[in-house]
């Protein structure tokens, strides 16, 4: 679960999202809010982490998210 420990930088786009000309504002098709909230739940353990949701995110949603990010490079 190394990706869970490295999820900190995903908070950057959320904080900068509404600034004029920010990277996240220009990339509105990416689910920055979802990544931000997932990171918060995993980092701070709000209530209880749903491991099925984590698995689904890691196996189904994360590859698509990484492909979106890769296409920006």
C-alpha cells in the first residue's frame, strides 16, 4: 500500500484549484476533489476506512486517474 503513504501531494491541486490560472483549474476534467478527500480519509482515518473502496480505487479508478495525469505531461 505504498501509494497510500505517498498520497500527500494530491492535496496541492485542491488548495490551488480556485486560484486564477492554477494547474488544477486548467485541468478541470481530472477528479482533484475526489483525490483530495480520499487522501484526507486515508491520512486522518475519519471514522473508518472502507478497504473495499480503497481496493476499488487502487485497481479500477487509480489507473484511469494516472492515465489522465500522464496525458498532461
